[in-house]
C-alpha cells in the first residue's frame, strides 16, 4: 500500500508572496484596462461646440489615449489637449513600475531576495499607486472646468487599480519584516 503525501515545494520566499503577487497581478491588469479604455471621463453634453480635439456634440467619453463617441465608436486623438500629456506620462510610469513589481513577484518563488529589495519593492508599489492616482489630473482641464464631467468606466477601473496597488504595497511591507526575521534566524 502506497501512502499519498502532499509534497510542498521549498519556495525561496515561502508562500507569503502569493497574496501580494495576486494583488499586484490584479492591479496591473486593472491599470492596463483603465489606461487603454476610451471612457475615462464622461464629457458634459454640449450644443455642437467643435474643437480641434473632437466634436463635443458627438463625443461622450474621453480616455487617456482615445475618445469615444455617443454611439460607441472610438478614435485616437489628433492633438493633445490640456492635461492629456501629463496623464500619458503617468500611465507610462505606472506601466513600467507595475511591470517591474510584477516581475519581482514572478521570480520570488525561485529567488530569495534581501529584505532591502522587498523594502524597495514596497516603495515602488507606493510610487505606482501615486502615478495611477495622478492620471486623474485629466479631470482638471477646460472641458471639465464647469464641473460637468463624470467618472467613466475606465476611471472607475483606475480607482480599483489604485486600491490594489496600495494594498500590494502594504502587504509587501509585511514581507520585509518576514524576510528580516527569516534572515536573522538563518544567521543564528
């Protein structure tokens, strides 16, 4: 008679990384959907005021990289408008820092990181939270100056991404303490 034994893999950083790794993955995916969606800002209705950016009489939503018409059609911007360049820069920074954090967690099961690396990763995740939130500066433009703009689907997804980035940063701080404790117990 053979006995069945569950053999747990000897992961370099233990199972402690699975929670934050899941949150980082979810945050990264949500962030990409928020950035690529053409419905970040719900535009106020306007009586046929044409601009060089888009025809506001048909535009229903504005995103970071594109805008969406009332019938659902999507177009890329022909010119940048106030706040759009900054939002694009923050979107790029979020993508780069998020990808770096995600890669660290992908390799955390096979590589043991120094506690300082975990601390740096928690700082990167906090910075990613800030750059994700700074994309909302897109609301401070001439189109929204009268307060008629609303949150679109992409901006609601962006808020969720901010929450997941922040929780990931806090959870990673917990890994810093665990890594210090594990390192000091191995040195003794």
